[in-house]
């Protein structure tokens, strides 16, 4: 059992490490691959887009065809794609490798969690196992900037992908020996039309946002991309509303709590990932540091998230979901606004605390939002609600990188400096986050602590679940 826990945690660690390690390498990629900001946006969004759109289907695949099989297949695909990325001779090959990496991650991550849930049927043991799994996720996020800075400084950007290879090989060999197969015979069928339409629709909108700055916002290609995206997304809504086994049951959004939480998750992904995309670039291109120093200087965000996240549920249980999430988003928004006023000559002593506030704010926000989304649905749909919450955050991340990058590109096209463009992007991210704080606070009522949570706390268990809000006129799930 311990071996299974170790393997699933290591798989999630590898996926989350890749989320932040790439950011540290972007300046080196830009120089060595002779690409611009648009190319860097695609390096990040090609991966995040596939993860966002395939995450729900990956969980269904694992339940239907075998969690061990899907987990190991995800490891193989992710590792092989990492090799392709490391050997990429051009930006096109690297983006293609990132797409395949996203497919692997979308299989590996939900399958690892499904393996844990099946191996630990007792609620108390399951909570502890998932807590360790989430803890390894945090370690992966925190280790990315530092590991990326060290590897890029010593070996160049391909090393950040090669580091996945030994991890993947160990996971595959050990998994073949240790992991037992399990599946859910009653798992729903794969929603192929919904999956294809969601990938194509969000992909078309993302294309318009990323390429619009260089091709011109009124060019036929960009306008066609936006139009195609809207048509495909409208078709996705129709298909999901009529399908018997949709990947995204739209009826869940009839619950106001569920809708508000996932809207807030889009804001979290938008602001956090969109701003993080520029952190290393700010330190390298604006303040003139080395890539290693830039990686070290971005640590306050990820470290703050790792340290504060375990306490988010306790804070929500004590003070209420609405208050904690509202304050968290407000803190993150203020931190991003503060970053909008840093310049080339701003000393690091006047920068790190701004980054830390951003990390603390989002750390306080994410766990309670996920817990609230789960509380909004029936117990049988808790896993689906958690998956939707992760998906909406990833969609926000895709849009954040695209939109904030478009802001920087547009400012530069108008004659502004890269520094001024970054200031505008951080200010925009802060404004969106503060708007999210106001929206969440207005649309959710005062929170209460569920009985189950109070019982867990009185029994000495870690209070990892948040207190949740029930909208007026709607019974608790």
C-alpha cells in the first residue's frame, strides 16, 4: 500500500513540477529557439489547453478501462513527449511535444487519484492519502522555479524536460510490479463529441488571442478563429445538454454555489498562471538577472502557496467560506496590482513581499473553492465536481496566458517598452482578481460549517475541508 501511495504521489509530482519548471526556462527558450512572445505563449498554452480539456475524460478513461493501465499509459506518453521536447530543433517541434505531454498529464493525474481512492476505501485513510498526494503536488510546484533555474543555468532549457525521463522510467518499472488493476464497471461512456468540440472550441479562441497581437486583431484569420471558436463552443453546449453521458453535465451549473465557485476558479487560473508566465521574464529582461537568480526570486509565490494551503480549510471552517475566499482573492488582487508598479530599478526587498502576497491570497482561495464546489452537488458526484473545478482553473490558465500576453504584445506594438507592457498585464490581472473577490462575496451567503467537518475536527483529524455556503432557498446537499 505504501508503494502504491509513493508511486501515485511521484506521478503527480512530475506533472506539477512541469507546470512551474517551464516558466523558469522561457527566457532561455526565447534566445535559443529565436522565438518571440507568441511562441512562448504557445509553449505554455499548448500543454495547459490539452490538460484542461482532457482532464475529465482522463478520469472516465481510468474508471472504464482500468486505472493502472491508464496511469502507466500516461507515464509512458508524458515521458516520451518529454524526450521529444528536449530534442526539439525548432519551436514547432517543441509545441508539438508539449501537446503530447498534455495528453499524458491528462491521463496520469486523474488516474493517480483514482488509484488512491480505490486503494483506500476507508474515509479516514483516504483523506490522509489524498492529503499526501496534494502535498507532493505542492512540493512539485515549489521545486519548479529553483530546479528550472539550476538546470537551465547548467545545461540549457532541454534539461528541464530530460529530468522527467528517469522519474518516468522508475514509475513505469515499479508500477508494472506494484500496482494492481481496478476499474468501475458502471463508468459512463466516453463523451467523444464533447471532448473534440471542447478542445477545438477553446483552442480556436486561444489561437485568436495569442496570434491577434502579431497578425492584427481585425485580420480575417483572427476574426475567423474567434468566430469558429464561438460556434464550436455553442455546439459543445448543445451536445452536452442533450447527451446521456456528457463529460460536463450542465445541470450542475443550476446550483448557484457550483457556478460561482467555478467562475471564481476561472479567475484564479487566469490571474495566477497568466501572471506567473511573466515572473522569470521580468527578472531576466527587465531587471537583468541570470535565469538561476530569476528562479530563486520567484520562489515566494510557490513557497507561500505550499506553506499556507494546508491551513486554508481550517480558516474557512472557522470564519466561513465567503469571508476566506473573498479575502484571499482580494489579497491576491492587491499583490498583483502592487506588482504593476515595479520597475527595473526596484530593489528585490521591495518585490518579494508582493509575490508572497499573491501566493498567500491564491493559497487561501483554491482549496475552499474546490470543497465548496463538491458540497454543491450530491455525494455521488463529488469526484466529478472536483474534476470540473480543476478543469475550470486550467481553462482560466489558458486564457490568462493568452490575454495577458496579448496585452503585453499590444502595448509593445504601440511603442511601449516590455517593462510597461508587463506593468499593464499585472494591473489587468489584479483588476480581474479584485472583481472576482467582489463577485464571490456578493453572490454567496454567510458560510456555515457542515456537521461532518466539525466531527472530523473534534476527532483530531486535520481540518482540510472548508466550511461551505448554501445559497438561499436551496437545501444543502
